[in-house]
C-alpha cells in the first residue's frame, strides 16, 4: 500500500467515524464510488472499531466493579456454616459480607465475615483475610467483634472441590512474590495499550523495573516483548497497530488481572 | 529484543500463555 493510499483510507475512516453509524454506508457509497477495494478497506476498519469500541470503553475498574457487584453465592441468613449459625447480615462490601452469628459449640455470639466466591478462590485475598483475622484476634475487648477465619477456609475448601487439578494449579501459581514488582507490571500493562509511542516507552520502563526487582518474573518479560513489538509496529503504521492491539485485547481481555 | 524477551519468559515459565502469544505474534509478523 502506498503512503498516499494509506492517507486516503485514514481520512475516509475518520470522516466516516464522525458520522452516525446509519449514515456511514451512504457516505462510503458516495466517496468510494468506483473503487470497491477502498470501500472494503474503510468498511473493515469501521467494523473493527464497532466491535472493539464497547469493550475498550470499559476500564479495568469498571470490570472489577461489575465482578465484585455479583450477588454472593448462597450465603444467606439462617444458613449453618460448620458450628456457626448465621443470624443476620450486619454489612456487605466489595471485600465480603459480615454476619451476626451464633457459635453453637461455645453458645456465644460472634461476627462472621465471608469472602465473595471470586475472592475466596484467590490465594492472595485469602492470605490478606487471614492476616486481618489474626490482627483482630490479637485484640481483646467485649465490644470488638471476633472474626472467625476458619469460615473462609471452609468456603475455599468447598470451592476447591469443584476445580479440576489443572485449574487448581493455575490459580495457585504465583508469577511473583514481590508486590512492588507486581504493581510495576500492572502499571506497564496499563500503559501497554496506550496508542502512542510515549505510552509504550513508559510501559517498557515499568516492565524493566519489575524485572529489576524480580529477575524471574516471566509475565513482565512477556509484557516487555509486547511493548517492543508494538513500538516497532507503531513507527511503521500507527493505524494498523491500533487495529491489531484491539483484536489482541479481545483475545485476552483478562490478562491485566494476572499476577 | 522482543523475541529475546518472549523466549526468556518461556524459559522461566513454559506454560505462560502471554509469552506464547507474544512469540507467536513475533513469528507471524517477522519470520
């Protein structure tokens, strides 16, 4: 494709994009009259934009909020979990639900916190939950509610039974134990999908810093490979690169969640 | 550099989907 041809396609694509979807076909008929190849090229770019648009508009925060807003599995008042009878719901949030419950062995009231299923399957969330439970258990005052961490274990055990061996292995696998390296990887990943050279260079820098903190961080090396490819691609044809990464994002929309 | 990074990722974790995906993209575009 010649540079002139590319520029022609680029201009038509953006002009069509500025129109309402219903007007685009007529616009292309008129402007591409007699040049079917040109019409098909612009139409395919518009179709790719229409498919990718709704997903790209959703930020990772939106997706996470949707996930966390899912209703809890079957943790309802009146249900018995081990020796604890759930009496009433005290509160609920993104990190779980807290119930007033009765310890049927010791005949006393306790507070029971239950993780949502998506967090109960996450080893890091379970560890954080255990730390929280230990911190509260270290406090002793009649007005401070005791958290019963074994409930979380009970639920995670139930979930584990539903997972196959491969799934269990995959969930338990940790790409890095260095939190700072993990955060740098996430930052790099967010910059990776920016459509400009500056963003890609920033992504590359974050991946390098993550590898500096954890030289065995395979996921950061994979991110670095992506950044190099996109940078090389970006310098030759930004429009083509943008379409390509959108297609790629559709293939693995959840990769930003990997650790 | 992209290829070396993808290969290093696979050397560290041969089951990593992201690394296979990156290497496949490189082979598809440049080989």
